[in-house]
């Protein structure tokens, strides 16, 4: 039991220091799913402040398909958007490396960063350098994940191409995607939530980042954009 507690404490220490949704710092909760190190503000997952200290196990959206809500198989590198093997072809999502890739929204931002552009494909002005915007935090996070995962500009270009041209995506090997599998998820989230609950420390994993949470303005703007893109 002590070993599990120490593992949980270690997980909190090495968890990411910005919210996986808005990319800002502050007081956040670490996802309880196995070795997931993603952290979230209560308001970014539509919860109240008690969420940070609740003892109920909680899995972030990365572990659920955004279409059918079954266990996910493929996850976006840069946000909680995820999809199972069966729904892969129905979603604007490009698989890039192992079980990770780009959702439409993150693909668009990554492409703009690589092109050093300030206007998106819809003609909307985007300021990547304004510190009060979501986009500036995304740039910072993007560079960190690129280094960590060994990604390069070509990955961003390929992802954008796959999302824009669905035929190329449909030419991918269906065996690799696993669209015929009954259990298309990386693992069964419901089983994890039930079976592992006794093994988790009763103290919830709360991460406090050195970077203080700043502008709420950008959170509303990104919520609008993500909703629009999906």
C-alpha cells in the first residue's frame, strides 16, 4: 500500500506543470488514469473548486473517444481530444507517431507556428506572441512536446494534409487503425476506475505550478474555437 502511495506522490511531482486544456499554470488536478501525467484546472473541466481535493477517481478526456465515449485508442499530442479505432475515420484527426497525433484545431495551430504565420486558413488574425492569449501558451507547450516526442515540422505538415485530404487518411491500413476491433480502446477506462480505486492513495493528486494562472479571456476564446472546429 505504501508503495502505491509513493508512486502516486511521484506521479504528482513529475506531472505536467500546465493545464492540458488551456496551457496555463496554477492549481490543477492530475488525471488518475495509470501513468497519465496530464493536469487540469477545475474550471477547464467544468468542475467547481472541490474537484481539486475530491477523493473520487477521475480520468481526463484523453482516455475517452470524443465520438462514442468508449475507451480511446489515439490521442492528440497537444489537447485532450482522443478517438477510438472505430471512429477514427469519422473525425478530423491525423495519426503521426505510435498512438498519438493531431486533432484539427491543434494541427491548424501547429501549421501556423511552423509557417510563422499570423493569419489562419479562415483569414482570422492570430497573435502567437501576445502573452495574454491561449495561442502564446500553446506555442510554448508545442515546443516542449516537440522536443520530448521527437517531432518536427514535417509531422505538422503531414497532419494538416491528412486532415484536409480525407482520401489519404482512408488509404491507411485498416489493420493498423484497428477499426475492426471490438475493444478499440488503449485500455478499458471503466475497468480501471473500478478495479484500481483501492490501490490509489486517498489523497488526490493536486499539482501547483510555479506559473500563476492569468487571463481567463483566452480560456473563453479557446473553448469557442474548439467547439467550432469539432
